[in-house]
């Protein structure tokens, strides 16, 4: 984990943004926080906002992708291919 930002607190909920590498168990982090507080904790919601070069801010809803414009909204194959290679072989 290399980043953690508390974005909202409204008892009993805490909203935070965690930046981490793949393989980080976010549910375990929530559990550990609850143990340290002596209260217990659980994850009510988990949302992945980015992975590699892909970010949810660049995503399109199904409704926004009309049949006549879907091709211009697609990720170029080369960008996708390189993202997969980078994820599988970080030293490549």
C-alpha cells in the first residue's frame, strides 16, 4: 500500500481511497483497522478505480455507447496489449 486518503467519515462509515499494488487484500486491511481500533470492521463497498493505465474516469456507460459510435470509444489494441504484458511481466 503506497497511498491512503480519508475522504469521508460519517459514523459508522469511513470512506477512503487506497492506492496499492495488485495482490493487496483490501478486505484484510479493513479487518486490521477494526482490530487496531478494538471495534471490528468490515467492507461495505469495494470499487476498483484504476488498474495499470486504465482509469474508471475514462470509462463509458453502456447507455453512452451507441451502436454507431462504439468503435471510436474503444481502447486501441496496442495499448491494451501493452497493458496486459506490463501487468503480467513487470520487468518487461
